[in-house]
C-alpha cells in the first residue's frame, strides 16, 4: 500500500448533529452544532466549540446554561434551517415548540426525542476565534416511546450524522459490538 | 407530546471512531477513541478527552504529538481490540503495519485509509480523572484510491460510528445536504 501526503482536509470522521438552545431575556434561540462530544461520564460532561462572535455565545456565557436537543431524521430540514441563519437577524424562536424543565434558562425542543439541560462548568478561551464550552448534563427528558428499559434507544430516536462534505446521513447497519469484536485477537 | 424526566444517560448522539497512536522510546501503541471532534478549521484543530491514568497519556504529553487514524468498516475487529487492552499489559505494536511521516513521533497505521499527524497545542486539566487534548493537524496521508478531487471521499473511506449502547454502525443513507434543506423555511 502506498500512501501519499495530501492537503490537510476536514474530511475525516462523521460527526453527530444536535441543536443547542439558549434563552435571552426575550426569546429562545437555537443553533446547529455538528461537532460535539461527551468528555467524561462521572459527572456526564458534554463539550463543544463555539465562535465567539455568534449571537448565542454571550447569552450562553451569561446564563451559564443551555439546552442540548437531539433531532431525529425527520427533523433534518428544520435543524438545517437553524444552522443557516444567525439569531442576530433571524427569529428562530418559533421554529419549534418549546418547553422547560427545572432550570428555566434551557429552552427544550418538544419535537426532539431527547432533551438535556446543560450547566456550564468550564470555558476554555482558545485565544482566537473560539471558546470551548464544557458543561454538565443535569436534567434529561424524553418521550416514553423512545425508551427501552428506561434508557434512550437509538433505533427509536433515529439521530443522524454529518460529514464535512456538507452531507447529512442516517445511522447505518450494525457491524459489531464494542469489547466483543476485538476478542478474536486476544 | 408528553415528555418525562428520565435518568441521565450517555445514550445521546452517535460518535466517530478513530485510532490514536503514540510512540514511546521503544514502540508504538494505539488506542480507540469514540469521542473526538474538530474544534476549529483555521488552523484545523482536533480535540479529545483522555483518562490521566491511561498508558499512552504521559507519552502523548511528553512527545506533544500523536497520530489520528481513521479506520474503515473492515477494520472494526482490530480497532475494537485496541479499545479492550491497555498498553500497560498488552503489546499492540504489531496489530497494524506502521509508517511515519515527517514528524517521527506519530506512528501512522498503513491499513487505515486516512492518517493525520497531530501536534499538541493545549492541554486542559479537568481537575479530576481526565485531560482534554487540543492538537493541530499538521500532516495528512491517504491512499490515492480513497480521494476524489484530492480530498478524502467518505463513500470510499467508509468510516463507521459508535453508539453508547456499545454498538458499531456503518454510515447510512444520505438524507440531505447542509445549508440546503433548511432553505424551505426562509
């Protein structure tokens, strides 16, 4: 196999797609994030990177709180809409029906099968264009029909993924189980 | 729609699967990471979270360098193997054929269709069990046959995803294009 050095590209791995929500004094706003990850489990921390100049950034910092909403496949157009226009000149407060949990600073999207309230724990200033936000998931909400034994079931939620060629894709077929497939090499 | 508050769960969104490589004085080691993201594009930064106690963690910090290797679907068993055993008591240096680019501290996996050399730019100490590593991608390598117009082509690379129910899944069918599907709401 011969490898060549190529121009550095962001076409690397698929990413999850989520909708982040914040609430200003007057209204909720939602934006699409396609690079987000869990950074640890105890406590459950979620991490994403955000342009400093985005409309929602100072609101999130002020509130120390935001919502994480998992869109299902059938929400792809509305979710994409939230990734096109900025809250600076687009009112996205009526795109979805909104409800609230205990922390009323996190606007939760009714149409999304899973919602989480996230409380900001750490902000990393990248000394350039971005902040990295690290937050603890403190509340979670779901429709009963997407649960299996009390936990969200991916087959029912139908979250989707994003690749950096501007493409949204479904989750595909199961090809293996973690901590099992590799045992053949033990 | 009626939502209920549920027990906090990591069953949220699908994650990418990559193999991270480091090189000690004596040999390379590889471990599986299923939560990783690009945190910005200029320069291209990659970010992941790592247990402080992992075998590779002090090596990565000492070298200020690691490799990022994208496994394809057909590597699922070998990649999973790298997620089972620790480098402390498992020699994973011969699981793959290894080559090197310009920075010889990043062991690159020949079998993986895309490889990147990552140079550590920032370490965030989470004051607990984890560090967060933020690194710049400084070199990238690929087989000619997975490129389309010089860029990696997801359809040819066939990266796969991980869901927190311990399941590996293929990328599925295309359901839309970013910055396009949402225009119907404009």
